[in-house]
C-alpha cells in the first residue's frame, strides 16, 4: 500500500510540474519542475521521505524497463545509423567533450575570481595584525 501511495504522490508532483510548465511557460521540462517541487517539499518537511521512499526504491530498481521503448525506438532508425555512423560517433564524442571543456573553463574562471576576492581581504587582515 505504501508503494501505491508513494507512486501517487510522485505522479501528483509530475502533474504539477507539467502544469507549471504549460501555464507559466517556464523554460524547463515539466518532470524537472515536478522534481524540484518534490525536493522543496521534502526539504521543508511538507512531504515525509517515508511516504515516497518505497515507491522510489521500487521505480529505481525497475528503471531499465522504462528504457525499453527508447531502445526499440532507436532500432527504427537503424538504416540511417548504418548510412552515417561517423556523424553519430562524432556527436557522441565531441558533444560531451565540448561540454566538459566549457564547464572546466567556467569553474577555473570562477575559482580564480574567488581567489582574487580573497587575497585583498587577507592582505588587509595581515596589515591589521602587524600594526
């Protein structure tokens, strides 16, 4: 019974996120908005973890079943994949590589910026100690 209750709670949050996406025109997928709402409710205590825990464990345990339709759908494009395999391989390699490089540069820039902000305050503290 707890699994059914948990799945119903998860479906309510999914529906709420989907409705938010449609009505408010938020540029995020409805399922992501629903997950954010669920996280917010879990953090604030409006929803207890015990209410959704068994359902979540059950769904994660059987997650592979949710990917079967996607895998079958990819099979319908097999002719196109055979004709142009390099474009797919290239996009699968270059896409993540570009994302990693850009994310790494952004993190480096942010850390250097933080270091520059911390250094002047450390120098000021050092002068105050010396005086």
